[in-house]
């Protein structure tokens, strides 16, 4: 299946961020990147590509911050990031902690 990166916070196995607009061939849908990509071809049967997902305002606010800002926020709120270094993972930990 072919996907297109639509938002930042998607990192390759080498730790480098994949540029927004990049197109990639993947074997399986990368559901951990939800909201940051769109399927452009080869979608699994029964699935519909969503190119304009509803954005959670709290998550959108976090997406606008830099990694150092997110880490400072987590430190101030005593949120354990479990060693996360990727922006998307840091945001996921913050969102989970705030939902608890």
C-alpha cells in the first residue's frame, strides 16, 4: 500500500523525521501514525481513506509545540515519557496522562 505523510511527527527507523509530503510504500497500514498520513493506493478492502480526520484541539495544540517545549511541559506536569524521544510518542504520553 502507498501512503503520503500529511503531518510532522513521523520518524523513520533511523530516528530522522520523514518529510511531510513524502510518499512511502508499506506492507501494512501504520496505524501508530494515525492522523499523520493518508492511504493513496492499495488500501485494505473494506477500509476508506480519510484525508480530513477530525482533529482533537488539545492534540493540535501539542502538535504546534517543539520537542523541547513538550518535554518541559511533561516535566512540569510530572508526566513520565517512558524514554520517548519522537514527537508523536511524546504527544501520545502527554495525551494519555491528561486523559487519566
